[in-house]
């Protein structure tokens, strides 16, 4: 029994580490657009130029704290300036604004004032421009029919090397509408 608890704890920790490293190393398939250049030889390999790599997945936003913003706004019963039960008290009409609409309950329609938190969030800052990169194609596909054309390539990205272009292991390719300018 004394070895049971540490054994179970060790098993849980090792499974957690194995799952996390397995997920991190799983390649994901991407579709990229670019211009096909090269000849497929060792001297001039197939290159996909002018590619905008997809951004890494963003972390989930943190949940907002507190209650959802409601606020008063205009016309709330008893909110803001000049509303509430004082409308019918003593038979006098308050000096703040016109009388309420017909059929409205006593004190309604005179809320006004500034509400809290009902407005839209400010617009996010524009995204910075995406740098265009060149990728070396691998995977054994015959790319000759698309030489000099704009194409869409589906495949998996290799890790970024210290020097030279990043590799894209192509599994499928097709031509797309667009013009390629030679380098």
C-alpha cells in the first residue's frame, strides 16, 4: 500500500508528459499560396516564394471578471437623473423633462442619465503586416506543370532551420488564379 500511492502518482505524471510531448510534435496540415520557382534539381530545388505563413494559434482570451455590463441608458425606470418614485409623489410633476408617455407606469421614461458599460468595445489595433517567406518544397511531387505559376500547396511545415529556407513537405498542389512576378 505504501508503494501504491507513489506508483500511481508516477504513472499520472509520466502519462501527462507523454501526452503533452506527443501533441506538440504532431504536424498539422496547412494550405499555402505562393509562386512556384526552380527546376526540382539539387542545384535549383522547387521553391514556393512569397508565402504568408499562418499565425500560430492564439491563446484563449481570459473570461471577463464581474457581472456583465448592463447599465442604465436612457429611459430606465428610476435610473439616472430625475426618475423614480418622485414622479407621482405629492401630485407635482417634476421639472426634469416632459411627462411620461400614455400607458407608461408612474416614473417611467424619465430615467436618462449616463448608463454604465453598455457601449461597444474599442476597435482592436490593426494587425502588423505579415512577412513573406520562401519555402523549399519536398515530398516527391512532380511540380513541373506549375512552374512559374501561382499555386496552392497542401502539406506539413518542417521546423525552421538555423540557415536556409524552411521546408514544406507537399502532399497536394493545384493552380490558382493570380500572377507571379519573377525574382
